[in-house]
C-alpha cells in the first residue's frame, strides 16, 4: 500500500473535523468467555454474474429499487430473481418488482481451545461473496453454515418449514428434532427486498451456540418462504444478524440478537472482523488479537439511531484529483459483498482507470478492462486514514457469458444511492483491507490496517 505525503497532510487536515472516539477501556470481565471463528476457503460456490448479483442484492437489502438497466443485465444472466415459488421466467415491471408474484477491550493473542477460547471454521465463498461460519442450533445440536451480517438483526434459517421448491441444497434446521425448540406463539418475521420479494415465517426459541458461547433461549426465525437470491446460495443456510436490536423484524415484539444476549458472557463486549481475500481469516468474539493489524486501532463513535453500525466519513483522496472534502454517512456491513460509495466518489475513482465505463450496457455498474491498473483510494474517517489498495477493488469477471472468455471485470467499488438512507455501505471489500472492531458495549468502531496485505 502507498501513503503519500499529500495523503498524510490530508489526514491532518480532515482531523480538524475530528469524529474519533476515546479508546474503550482495556479491563477484561472476570470469568468472561472469548472465541475465534477461523475462515477458510469454500471452493463449492459457483455462480455467473457475481458482480451484478452482488450489487442487486445490496439494493434489495436496503429496499432500493433495482435500476432498469441493471434489471436488464440481470435478466440476461438469470431468469429467476423472484422468490423460488414463482415461475422461472421473471417479468419485472417498471417499478423494479416482479409481476410473477405467488464496554471493555481485552487484548489477547489466542488461537486454540483454552481458558474459554475456541476456534471454529468459517468459510468465504467464491470471489469472497460472503463469509460463513458454523452455528449450532437445538438439542442435540444441528450445525448450520450461516452468514454473519452486521447490516441486519435477524437470526433466520432454512428449516423443516421451508417449502421444498425453495431449497437447493442448504442444510435445514429440523425443528421437531430439537427437544429445546419452543414456538413463540403469535409472532412472525418478514424481510422485504427492493425487488418486491420477501423472506419470512415463524419464530422459535431454542439453544444456540457460536464458538464457546451458548444462549439457551435465543430467537431463531424459521423461513416459510425465502427470496430466491437466498435459494440460489446453496452454501448458506441463513443469517446471523449482528446489527442493533431496533431493526429486528419480529412482530409484534422485536427480539434481541445473539450478540445482545451473549455479550454479557464475553470477556469483553465486542467482536472483531479480520476478513481476507481467498485465504484464512477470522471473526473474534470477546478479545482483540493485536497480531491481526498494524499499529494501534483508531476508534470512532457509532450512530445507532437507525439500527446500523453507522459512522461518518469526512472525505477522500485519489492520485488524479487530490483531497476532496465529501462528508457522508456509511454503514459497516459484513453482509454486503461490495464497497458502495456515493456515485460522485465512484465516478471520480473510476475516471482514473483507462477503459472503465458505467453505461446502460453494464447495468449502470462500473466495469473495467481486467488487465487495467487500479490505483488506490484513501478515505478519511475521523482521524483514521483508510487506504484501499487498488488490487482489492478487483472483484469478478463482468461478462454475462462464460467468465473465462471475458475481458471486462466488475469493480469492487460501485455507486450507491439509498434515497434518504445511508450514503455508503462499507462491505467485505473494505474489511479485506481493514481490521475492524465492533464494540457492542460502548457503540464504537475501531479500525486499523490489516496485517499481511
């Protein structure tokens, strides 16, 4: 990674708008637990059009209408973007919907099972689309591979209640096989997406264990219907939401997330994200491993008003344009694959790349010649200077034909417009460059350059 003198000066300049929080305290809880979820490659995930799908999924997640040109490209890639119970051919209307509707910081270096710390494998899928980890549900335990998602607050799973036509190889949570499962009567959950599809179903209480931490009465949301974007994802059996409780979708009474129930049991009420590109990485719960990052973390305050890990960004720097003040809000979201920035920032970045374009033919997404040089971009987040190496902004082949024949690639940095929501989503592309701490107790984020880049 490069760090120019101009960028160094800019970090000082932007720090005059200091949003940096005081460092959380460093005292561990007595008899608290901690654990590590190790991440190893999953070679079984195969899918065409990964970039366009990932962008559409982000729009769906945040309730944004899928742009017409992106819908056109998606239709040419796949014909089943609606719920799996719908016909295989999807007819999108002009609105983008389908007409085929049916605390404390504890520094420690621990990697093996000792003193309450255990290691559990987690899996990044192809092109690092998502990062999965094993979660035990029920008695006896049923192990499901779930996506850890800081951008949502529901723990939902494919289950014995999910219609067979909406299942494509996912392991199911068998409710009747668990002696500790209890239905939460008169409660349901429902998540709507920007393409008009939904996921939802019944609500149960059951024993859930992640690593060495068990919550005996954790809400588990059983899917009676799922959006087809999840049906196609055969590697994942659901999500573990790690956002704030206020955006849990259970009705009539919102329910607590796993981390809200478990954080009192942790040695420190925090978890860290150390994702890597196509190699082993990890989530740590309850402790900080200072071998995973360079220097000392920089802490910034989170605004949890909207239920997200939301923070402020002051501006950015590119080699071609220098320092630009561009205050905007952003969400740290491990459940989003790409790095989504305001459209003008994305345009400023990609204008430096020879041959890059964003047109109707590309689905209004930025694509570039696969052999092009990608420069770095620097983002100023309070006193933290986040350097995004250009090589990490390479994502996947862009062509909708056989990817091996393609010459254009899909950028890991794409434009985003939530229409009144957050201005940017910092997804897994960002986390592959920056170790990140989520402090549940004090509602802070900590950032540092990730070791080993």
